[in-house]
C-alpha cells in the first residue's frame, strides 16, 4: 500500500509584465506632476516678468517725459532770453543826471511824470508788452523814480522795514562807480522784489522791480546803470 502523499500547492503566479505596468504608471504620474509644476513655474515666471517689464517700461516712459519737459523748458527759456535781445537804452532827462541803463527790447516804457518839462518828480514804468495803468499796488517789471529828496532821507524812509526784517539792505555800485543801496524783500503786502537807490546831484533815483519774476532782468539791468554826477 502506497503511502499517501499530501498534495503540494504553489502560490499563484503574478501575471507577467504587471511590475513593468506599475513602474510605467508611476513614471507617467511623476512626469505629469513635474510637467504641471514646470508649467506653473513657467506661467508664474512669465507673469512676474511681464509685471516687472511693465514697471520698467513705465519708469522709462516717465523719465523720457521728464527729460522732454526739461528740454522744452530749457529751449523756451533760451528763446525768451534771445527774444529780449538786443537791449534798448533808457535815457532820462538831462537836468536829472541823464540816467541811462539797458532794458529788454520786449518791454514797453510809459513816462507818467516828465520832469524835463514840468519839474518835480520824474516817474517812468517799464513792463513786458504793455504797461498797466499806474497804481501803487500794481506790479511792474521796473519803476523809475527821480525825486528832489536827499539821498539819506530816502534811505531813512525804509529803516522800519529793514529793522523788522521785511527788507534786507546791502551795498550796490553803479556801472559808473557810484555807491548806492540795494533793498530786497517785501515793500508792501502787494510788492515783493528789489530796489536800488543812488544819489544824483541834489536828487535821488530809485529803480525797483515789483516781483521776483523779474529779478534776473533787474540784476542785468542795474549792472548797466550810468548817470551824470
């Protein structure tokens, strides 16, 4: 009698090729995730680049606009300066020292009081294009006054404004070498500018600009002042 032999069972075999299938799936999933990340990074980089480029372009445009305005302002200033040349010569009455100075040709002159025929105080007003009606509060590019007052008396009349600091007093010299006084600051609530005062024989001349806008022209003008002693 043959001994019984227990039947032998082997574990089921995995289908061939299933491991490779799992590896391929994992690779595909990994590649998909990497691709998604790469795409996301690319999109983020592009958006960031676009924003930065927009900012840079905006700054460049602003800088160009500023440069163009500066150039236009410079060209306009140069044109305005050339338009004032050549200067004209102002000549006052002979009996009042024949005051002379150069002024822009674009300015008009109005003689309010002609002392050469009437005596007393001589008054002239100069202003670009046209001279407004004479008024103590009106601003003019230049006021010229030659009065029959002692030089020291005229200077003393400004002492209060100098002491309060409304005006600053300094020395000035005319083109013919005569010493005078310069005042800068607030003459009234309506008038802020500069004035120069000189003694002419027994009279006193005051040249004043009523606004700081004209200071450049005023400084150039007073450098040409001459008169007979």
